[in-house]
């Protein structure tokens, strides 16, 4: 039985697909279009009532949402893939820390940047809010950048943190292309390059991020 990912290209579904590919797990990708707002249709709301992707159906039928929970679950299911540092060590604690930081401090700002009219009246106020959200994302990426060990996120080597962090660096519309071009996050950009070149992830990366 395979895992089933629900999501769109270039979305948080990248992280779910990349971790399954890296683990060598069998999976299917069920396409849900953000452009057509399919994440708000009853069929998808039955899978994730919050109307957000990714969602992952496990082989036993259980549905998991929240990208960070998906990454942790797949890392647990495939211990031999060593997608997390050893349990109870310092590197493992740092992995939890930064996964939680990106999921709780950065990801929610992406919604504000992409859909500011959900939080402020449409027009100038929503646009001003979008700019504020972009600033918060940038400020928080710079905090992450300071911690990154290089060549991977953690000193212990490649992990789910690299998959997660690299995904955020691709969201140019949410962050601002000009700022990204200024080179504020070179270590995170290097991680993205490394993730994009991993043999199992390269085709996934190309499908999600190459136009
Ligand atoms: N807390 C969720 C956030 C997921 C999320 O915001 N996903 C975006 C796509 S990258 C989405 O589905 N946006 C559509 C919407 O908000 O309507 C997670 O960590 O997976």
C-alpha cells in the first residue's frame, strides 16, 4: 500500500513528496489546484477541514496534515533513512526546535503574504499588511540563516530540516524576489541547491520548482 499526498506543485506538498522520495517510500500524488481554489472544495475539506495542503494519507488510511508533522511521521516510519539525528541527542533537540520555528513563525506569515485580504480590508490596507508579512518572513529567515551549520542545516548531516528550509526559500512571491536576489541567506540557498541535487529528490524538485 502506498502513501497518498494531496497538494499542488510548488506548495507545501513539495516537503511531503521530497521526504517520501528520500525515504524510498511508495507514494501517489493527488493533485489539488491552488489556482482553482480546490483546497476549499468539500472533497478536500473532508480530508483537511482547514483547507490547506499538504495532507498525507498513510498506507493504513490515517490522514496526517501539517507539513512538519508529515515530515516527522515519515522520518519515524523509515528509521533506516536517517532523516533525523539520533533520538534524545542535542542535534535531535535542535531539529525539533527549528522545525517548530519554521512551522510556527514562518509558515503562518506565508498565508498573510499570499492572502492579505483574509486579514485586512482589500486594497491599500491589505497591500500594506502583505509588505509587513514579507518583512517578518525575511527577518525570521535571517534568524534561521544564522543558526545553519552548513553544508546542511544541522551539524549532524542531512535531515528533514533541509527539505523544509529549502522549500521556504523557493517561495519568491511570498518573500519578495528582489530581497532574495540581494543574497541575505547564502547558507540556506546553498542548502536548497544541495537538496535539489540529491538523487532521490532531484526529479521532485524539478516538478515543483522548475517552470
Ligand atoms: N499549517 C499548515 C500550513 C499549510 C499551508 O498554509 N499551505 C498552503 C500552501 S503552501 C495552502 O494550502 N494555502 C491555501 C490557503 O490558505 O487557502 C502546514 O504546516 O502544512
